C-alpha cells in the first residue's frame, strides 16, 4: 500500500510539472500580448503559490522591479511618424486604413510627444497591484509593520513607480515605515551602469552561443512589407526606408496598450501576425539581455549583502525594494539563471525554451522571499518569484521551489567572484 502511494504521488507531481511547463506558443495563444515582448503590459495573472514549508514562516523580501507602463522611451518615434504621415497625407499616398490611422494619430500627437518616457496611469496601477499582492501573499512579513528601504533609478518613471508601490504597501498596513531614496549614493544597487554612479565598474561582455548559428534560423520577412502596404499606396518620396517605416509602425503598435490608445492603428497590424514573428524577436531580446549580464553583479551583491544583514540581525528591514529598468532586470534574470535563462543554447530554436522576452515586461519583477525555521532560527530558506510565479534557480536544492540560504549565498557569491 505504501509503495502504491509513493507511485501515485510521483505521478501527481509529474502532472503538476507538465502543467507548469506550458510551451511559449501556448502561452502567447492564451495571452496574445505576450508576443509584444518587453512592451507587454504586466499580465493580470493570479499564480498559486506553494504553502510555506512546515515549521517555517516568511520574514523578509528582497525585490527588484522594472517601472510600469509608460509612453515610448524616446520622442524620435513620435517625431518620425508625424513627419512620415504628414508627408504621405500631403502627397496623397495614404490608403483608406492609413487615413483613419493618420486622423487618430494626429488627434493624440500632442499627448504622445508631451508624455514621452513618462509613467502612465496603467503603470501606476500595476505597481499598486503588485504591492498589494505581495502584502496578501506574505502576511507574516508585513502584519506587525517594520522598516522598508526602497531605492530607485534617477529616472522619473522609476521614482513614480516606487511611490505607487510604497503608498499601496503603507495603505495595506500603516505600521510599515518606508524610506524612499532616488540617489547617486544607491545607484550601485539599482542601476550600476548609470553614468552618474560614482562607483565605476569594468565587467566583461558576454556573447550568446546561438549567435554563431543565427543563420540556421529561418526568418519570415513577409510581415513588414504587408504593414507598410496597408498604410501607404507607395513609399516613394517618404522620409525613411520601408524597413525603418515598418519598425516604427510595429514599435508604436506594441506600445499602445501601455498608453491607453489601443485600437489607434485598426487592423494595420494584428496580434496573430506579431505572434508569428515572436520567436525571431525573442532571439534579439536574448542577445540584448545576455550581453550585459555581468554589469548586474553589483545588484546581486546588494541583494546578498542586505539579506545577510537581516538574517544576522544587523538590519531591521522587513523588505528591500529596488525600482529600475528592463536594461537591468533582463540581464539580472540571466545572471541569476532564473527559469534557466542562463542556459545559453547553441541552437537558436532552443532559446525560446530558456528565455521569453515578455518576462521582462512593463512592471516585471523579481521577488526573493526568505523563510526562517521556528525551531532553528539560523535555518533560512529562499524562494524566487518572477512576475509573481514561483521560479527555478540553478542552486542545488532538495526542497524546490525553496533553496537553503547558505547554498544560495555560496552559489551566487562564487558566481560574482569568478567574473573578473
């Protein structure tokens, strides 16, 4: 009977594992906006978490979050499209669908150019929701109140994201005392590559192995000409070459849900078409986050140092919060090997199975939750959440999704120290 129970338990666990390993394409089918990659708004998904290990309770959370949804990061996109559409209108080169797009774009142009790079209302709400979910998921961390340190990039959209998150956390429990800081003094722990960081680092560049086999990947280049032809009867005499025009149209399209203008472009681009292009765009994203991964060592060291201080009783923080950019969170995901992002496959078709660029979406975040044994206070476990879902780490463990702190600390300390 005991043997049968063991077998059944094993089968049940296998079912759970298979259920969690949903293919990237199935995930995009369930949520087409995941094909937007890093422009994907934070998914409104409720993730079921495993119960705390018996005899342990959560007492501390270390966090890194990207700013929430924003307008496009540079005004060049809006300026280029303004010039392009205005010229096409004057030369009578717009299709009927292009004319409808022209009218809607011009009506929103002033707002877009004024708001460039700034956090939107949706971005504010995303961080409110993430903060409240964190509070509700881990009541033992926050119920008695305590001290929290929040640090941010010097960029406005990150500062406002921090304010949204911290205000919501304080509303959940007014006993929580939060110090917010956006300062050159703390850049090493949130954006070490900022030119204003007084601490200068020189880390080596990494190169993804798949790049030497990139020509094995069969690209579908049919979408860009289709998009351009839906807007313009001809591109003769228009500013920019057809490829640049298509890129600008795609960049605008994927940004629209973040700024409250979804539908502006009608059917010029469809989510189904973007889904067909996702694997190719994901390859480019992987190189983009893989190359600067070692630049994020100061953030990982900050995580280790602050957690160590709490565990040793040298710090009274119940949480350390960091608010930065995709340029940090994406490479940090690779550096830490979250969900296998550090696997570095040689086959370009395998990249999608170790990294998906929507995991670096707007308001994406890493949460490291620390648990202490009630019987042995020195016995500490860590669990990693990526965008609210339990994630794997390359740290050896016999109690996944939990990892022993001493193993976690040793693994990542060695990883930081081996990079010269």
